[in-house]
DNA sequence: ACCTGAACACCGTTCAAGT
DNA sequence: ACCTGAACACCGTTCAAGT
C-alpha cells in the first residue's frame, strides 16, 4: 500500500542514482516493486511528482530555520541550508523552478518573515529579501554547475541589516 | 542547405510558440521543411541544440554591454539586458543552466571584466561579481516565474562600488 | 479502493540508403 | 557532403479489467 510521500522519496532515489532524466515513471515504479500505473493513484502526473521533490528535500532546512531567533540568522540558515541541499543533489536545482509550495517551505518562510517583521521590517520587504536570497542561491548553483560561491549571498546578507535600520529611523 | 545557426533559430521559434517541451527535433525539422535526421548533420544532439540557444539570445545584450565605458554600468547593462531576454522568453531561463559558452557571452564578460580591472579590481573579483549578478537575475526569474523584482540586483550593484574602493585603498 | 496488462501516440537517435 | 526512410528502444499516459 503506497503513499504519495513514498513515491516522491523513491523518485529522489532514482534521480540520485541515474540523474533526473533517469527518473522515469517506470524506474520509480520498479524501485517500489509496482507497476507504473500504480503511481498515478497517488500523483496526478510526472510533472507533479517532480514538483513535489523540493519541499521534501527542505525538511532539515526548515527545522534549522525555525530554531533561529533573529531574522537575518534565519535568512542565513535558509540560504546556507538550501545551498547544502543543492550541492548534495545538483540535479534537484532545476526542480525549484516550479516547486509545489509545501509545508516545509511555508513554515521556514513564515518563521523568517515573522522575525523580520518583529524587528521592524514590513512584510513586503521581508518577503522580497527572502526571495532575493533564495534566488541568489539557486541562480548561483544553477550557473556554477554544483559548486557554490557565497559572494552574492554574503553581499545580500550584509546589506539587509542596514536596510532594516533605515526602514525604522526612529524608535 | 542548412546552417547550425538556422537550426538554433528555428528551435527558438518552436519554443516561442509551443514551449520548450514542444521544441522537439521533429517540430524543429518541420519548421525548416526538412527531415528530423537532417538536423543531426549540424548539431550533435538535442541537448546541444538547446544549449546553443542562450548565446544566440544574448546578441543584443552583448552589443549594449560592450558600448559601456564603466565596469558597473556594463554590469548593470548585462543584468537588465539578461532580465529583459528572460522576461521575453521565460521558457529559456532553464537553458542557462548548462549554456554552451558562445561568442556573445564571452565578449560581454570580457569587456566588463576589462573595465572593472582597469578601475582597480582584480580579475578574480570581477569574475565573481559578474557571476553573482547573473546568478541573481537567473535565480530571480526562475523563482518568480517570469516576473522580475530588481531588489537583489539593486543591492548587489550598490554594494560593488564600495568593494572596489576598499580593494585599492590608496592611489 | 488500489493495482495490473495491454495498448497508443509520441520521443531521440541509429543505420543503411539515396543523390 | 547532405539529406531521406524505415526502424529501434524508449517515453508518459489512457483505458478496461482484475481483486
């Protein structure tokens, strides 16, 4: 008896051993000892299956992020954790293009935004900063083919405290 | 009588009208009034065909970049030009993951690095900054699904002049 | 409800053959 | 040299059928 999460986990294993192109419905089914058609009971299409992978990979990143007590440190944890995930599985980078927004992504973002807002940022600003940092990491990994140069992330993280100060000039 | 560039251009047209998934060897061949096999005379594989698309799309960006006379303005031109290209053809963003480094990309980068070095940066620094800015734009487009928020690019471009000053403290 | 088997309409690519 | 036609080994997915 299969669950959707088992199917996604099997897809991750397939991609780990044969690349994302080797992650076919038939290969995933084989790994589960099941017929390809059985997958369609738990997943609408191959595209949906692939889109569900990112959130599953972010479980530990989310755990680390919600443990932080300041906005910038949560942001840093998200950036470095995501970079670590993408370095461990470079094939997954492209799947973050159209991820199914899942519980892990949402929890990490919500916690980080909450902290930044408590520190004086607007919700819009906080959202933009997360987006910018995540975009930097993904873009960096995508263009660097698996290596990670933290130049861009460092610049962004260094700039944000200043922006925060200037967005609440008096107190 | 076909040329490789014609094949790449036809592939761009296919992707424009049917998305990158509709850009099959058969569809490209049809558009050129030719058999799928004819394409293999000019292109080693479908992957190579797709990898050649980015450089062709960057022709005008390269023209604008080499016209600049300061490193940061060349960098800005690359960032905004690339963003424009990716907004016009969102399907192409993912192809920048493994681009075939072509003449346009190389000319734009070389000009920009030359300017930054003449202004006092090291070649390594200049290279890292270009990479960071390009990564930001691509990551932003990839995660924003076609819209472009310049927050990250603005932060990076604002930070670079300061870095440049500090890397040559005396004169 | 959950899974299977057979089949359909596609792919990218090879290989021998044409001119 | 350049292109074609037929064929191969795959795909994702549908549909009817089993339990």
